[in-house]
């Protein structure tokens, strides 16, 4: 005997309208009807339509917690649509977080393998590639509003401050010719795909790694030329607050420094390696402050009283630099020895010998300055190669290995605090890594400029959900483990249990698998309550 929960064919369009309007609709999913007792033929009970539930449910929970469902309903659902555009946008973002596949993949089977159709009330036949592409077109114009909404919402939810902003740049490449995209150009590829066109993506994140703004530039745009655009974009959107900008050495130029100073902006910047030469005496002197074992810093006032330089010396980085330099040095030494020996065994012109040496040094530029050489012409028209090592250069190389320098106009922070703030740039690098590897930002298959930008926006929104989950984990005292949480919760399945009755009818019950005790404890720490069953719904 089982409790009969009512007719499974009941329409639930009211639930869909509730979700589209942004009103909380999860409660409508649960049965609240009176139980009736019926006899069931236990030998004919079967299970149908197994689908992934946990990930879909968690993605929508994060969307609701961030207020994205209400925002999308307010800004996208203008006019009548067979499926509300806000729901199509939620499908795109949730699928990007969970499976990171294309719109075509979602439409051709990815969507029906998830529980999104049950949770959002959008039937599988209504999700097609054309609808998803048009949802991208609807979503893109709301980019700036979305960034502002999410920055405010995340700040409120997690008590964040945005006094330190970290700015970095990456690129993502295209598959295809991308002839319809004027931004697709060849440039310096961070993905080692110089054979492909690309776009450049500039990202601003908080010290926690939460993105607050990004911009898409032409693929051949130099890093150093983007600083003014990004700083002015953030200030126009969020005001000129008393914040500190951290950027790596690729953003540094005298023009950019003057721009930051002129606006009264504070900054912490990396510097080119060559800048260390002016501080050779300071590198040799003592009075270093230890941040932790193997890492030391020293503040050095600049001639410009407004700035301070921070010398940093890392033991681990020193070992790495030394290993790299030793490898390149050995390659050059071996190559020069072979070239010099070949000059004695066969006649070669000075031009030929010079070209061979040039190729060798070009392949090992890291250590080329450690050597000096001369090609001498013999009386018979041949050439000899004479080379030696430059000990004066080697002394400087050994002294500067593992060292780097920062410059700042922040006067009330210690050298240790300035170094720690600058090292938060790894948050921006980690954001790029997650977007590219976990959320499939690369490669880009879209060919039109606006569709490419919309694809990047969906990846941006999925990354916001990822970081929100990270922060929930941190609040719960379980570290930053969004990837692990998604993997664990995605194991939760939903099935339709079919119960044949003695009278010949069938009762369908949509059930959710019970999580294992460790996962149940994890959900409890995250203050997430998993539903046990859902009503059967249709649009």
C-alpha cells in the first residue's frame, strides 16, 4: 500500500509564470495534497527517466540567492514569449556552470539529461538552439546592469569590501576564420595558439577573486593600452572610491603611472626586471624583513617622494630562476663549442658562422647576455669562432635571481602588506584558469561579434556562481572547494518511480536520491536543504 498523491497530469503553468516573474517558486514544486491509500503490484514497480538533479538544483539555488532570477525576469521578459527569456538565460548559465557545453549541445540532448526542465518548467521540446541563440542576443545588452547588480548583491551577501581591485588580461582564441568579427585579430596568445585569431579579455576582480567588471578588446590590443579604459569604466560605474589598483608589470608605462597619479588614484604595480639594476646596492645590503620563511621584502624610497619601491626576494623563485638560467646557459655553451669545433674541420664563411651563432642565441635568449663572441676571418677566407663567458654579467644575474620589485604610492601600508596585496593578482589568474578550463571559455566557436561577447558574458555569470559557492564554503568553514562541491552534488539523481496499481492504473512519483551521510553533512554546513520529491509538471 502507498500514499496516492493525485493525478499526475495536472497542469502547472502557474508555477512557470511564478518562476518567470522572479517570485520564489521552489515551494510550488512540492506536493501538499491529501494522501490516499491504494494497492500496488510490487512485482511491476519500475524506474524511468534517470536524470542529473543535484547540479541543476544547486545552480538554480545560487541564481536565486544572487537575485539573478528576479533581475532577468525584470529586464528580459518584456512582451510575450512562448518561453520567458529569463528562463532561457538561466538555462544557459546553469548549463555553462555544470557541463560547459555549447548551445547546440544543450539543445540536442544536454538539457534533457538534467533536471532543469522539471525545476524551471520548460519542456525539453521547447529548448532549441535558435531559442538559446536569441536568448544570448537578449542577454548581452544587460551586461553593465548585470555587473552592477552582482557587485552590490555579492557585497551584501558576503560582507565584502572593494578597496583593493586587481586587474589582469588574458586572451581566448577562435576556431574558424571569424571573418564577421572585427575584434578577432592575431596577437600575443596566452593559450599558445598564435595560429588562431583571438580576442583580449580584461578583468577586474576583488581580493576574494569576485569579478566586478570585464571588457572585451581586439585580439591585438596591447595590455599597456587598456589601463585608462578599464579604470575609467570602473569609476564611471562605481564612482571614484578610495581604492587601490594592483596590476602586473605588463600594464606599466610612464604614461599610465602619470594617468593614475593625475586622478589621485592609489596603485601597486609590478616593474620590469631591468629596473632592479638601479637598486643593486640595496640588494647587497641587509635589513630585509621576513614575510615568511624563504620570502623577504625591503622598502626603498624613490627620488619621487610620492612613491616607494618594494624589493622582494624569494628563495623558491631563486631556485627556479637558477634552474632555468643553467639550462639555457648549458645549451648555448654546448652549441658554441660545436660551432667553434666545426670551424676547424671545414671551411665556413664568417656570414655562415654568424648566422649559426645568431640562431643559437635566438633559441636561448634567456642566457645570451652571459656570453661574448667574435667571428674572426682567416687568411684562406674561412672563419673561426672565439667565445667566452662574461663574469661581470654572471655576478649580477646570480645576485638578482629570485628578486623582483614593486612600486606604489600607498604610504600607510607596510612592505609586507603591500607584497601580500600584490600577490592577490593570483586571484585574477585563477579566475582566467577556471573560466578557460572548467567553464570552457576557450575556444570560441561563435563567429559573430555580438554572439562572441554574449558567450563571454555567460561564462562570466557562471564564474560568479562558482565564486559565490566558493564563498559559501568559506563561510561554512570548509575552504574554497566549489569544484569538489559541484562534483559531489552532481551525483544526486532524480528518477520517476512508476507504481502499477491493482486496478490497472499507474502512479508516477518523481523521487530524488538520498545523499550519502558525508554529502548530507556538507549540505547541512552550507545551509542547503535538498527536496525529497517533486510533482510531475508540464508547461
